């Protein structure tokens, strides 16, 4: 078994080239109609429903933060990795909790007992508190486990979208439950991370608790979200 750090770097290198396709944000959203996240026990609807429920709940409570509405809409778009056009990765490689690699695995990571079977766990350079990093280095300099979060972050960053740093932070770390639920790995955060974490805590309750079997009228809300997409994104993104 390859060490986690090597695997993650290979995935980031492959998908970070953004050579799969070019398409607009709404086109990508529609692709998610084909998928249900098996790791989510609270929802048995296509992902587009979850995206709109999250965004609409945020919009209701934070009407003046349109960047946060849009972040809610796009936060899970990285799940297109499940689609044949993107390599049809298995769900275990796309969804679920994320965590840093290159330093000690915190015991609050889900299924921690299995982390002990990974060679990184026994690597003296990677198994200390800081590992390959330094105190306060900033999460942007930390290698995260591969999944839909990191992929969408790469897409957003490399396409130079106009979201504030808090939006990018939410996209990359919304599945980083060891941090925003348990407070682990804070020793790697810088001051900007700490400010952005406040917005992630705001976002998280909508990501988790806006899920409902009540359907959203897509055609009714689509014009509003298309206006935000036009405001913050280019017409076509490289994926």
C-alpha cells in the first residue's frame, strides 16, 4: 500500500491539471442529478436538491451575503468525480470526512483504528504533531486527503473565481470534521484560517440541517443563482 501522502499528491497532480472538460457551473450542477451520496444517511435525493436546499436556507438567514448563497450552491460540485467523464471514482475516494496528511493522524478522525494500518502512521517524519509542517503554517499549505472538497477547491482557485477567501475555505474544509467539529489540527492554522473558520461554522449548520424531502422549485430559484454565477464565475470553467 502506498503511503497516503504519495497517493494524495498523485491525485492532486492528475486532477489539478484541469484537463477533463470545460463547462459552466450550472451544467455541472445538472450532472449531479445522477448521483446520491451514499455516505449521507439524511438524504435520498440527487445532489442538486441538497445544493439548493443549503443555498436557500442560507439566503433566508443571510440575505445580504450573496457570496455565501453561492458557496452553498457549489460546495459539493466536486462530487462530479463520480461521473464517467471525470474518471468515475468510487464513492469512498470522493465523499466522507477529510483530514490532513503529512502529520500525525488525530484520534478524532472517523475510524481512527484503521489509520494504524497505514505506513504513514509509522513514518517518524510524518507521524509527529507537526510532521512536514510548522506551527501556524496555514491550512493552505497543508496537504488534505483527496475528495470532492479539495477537487472543487482546485477548480475554483485555478479558474480564479471571485469568491472571498472564506468561500474557498468553506469549499475546501466543509468535510474536515476533525477541525470544525472536534477542534483538532488548530496548531496548523494561521490568523486568516481562524477568521474563515467562523464562517465555516456558520455554513456547517446549513450543510447539515437544511436537508429535507421537500423539493425545491428549481426553475423558480434558478434565475437568482444564475445571476450569482455570472457575477462570480467565468462563463466556462476548466475542470
